[in-house]
C-alpha cells in the first residue's frame, strides 16, 4: 500500500479526483448523445438489427434514463461486433455503415467510464490517503 498521508493535500485530491473525472467525462459524453440528434442517428443506424429493439424493450424509450441505458447497451455491439453478428442480433451492414464519429464517441465514453471505475478500485485498494 502506498502511503500518501504525508503528501501535500493537492496531490491527495488529485489522486482522488482523477477516477471521478474520467468516469464523469464518459457520462457527460453519453448525456450529450442522449440529449442531441445523435440518439436518433444511432437508432436509425441500427434499423436492421434486433439488438436495438431488445434494448429499447428492456429499458423503454421514454426518458433520459432509458436513453442512457440504450446507448450503453448499444456500445457493446460496437466494441465487440463479431459476437453480436454471429448471434444474429446485429446486422453486418449496420456495423459497416454506422457513423464513424458516433462510434468513436460511444466507445470513448465506455472506455472513460470503465477506466474511471478501474482507477477508483486501484486508488481505494493501493493508496492510503
């Protein structure tokens, strides 16, 4: 365990805030997608895939919370397309024709949220603040 109790307060706050900033940045990106035209672009892009209809059925398509869930659920097929294409829940053309800018945004948001969680676990387990 790394002891940071003798370090300057600024260093300790920085170590604590880095995971939160990473995770919140990912949430902000997903929020931007959910509240803008990007959500409609995403839904239109998955028109031939059953994965989108499954996600919307499980989360509903009424509010901001359900849009967050749909975006998070559809990021996984974008990151691991071969699994979902093999299962038949994602059409190969939907993956090929998905807008590149939106794919990058969704993947960046997922990576930031995941890395924020991992960094938080590392800070809580390996640092003594």
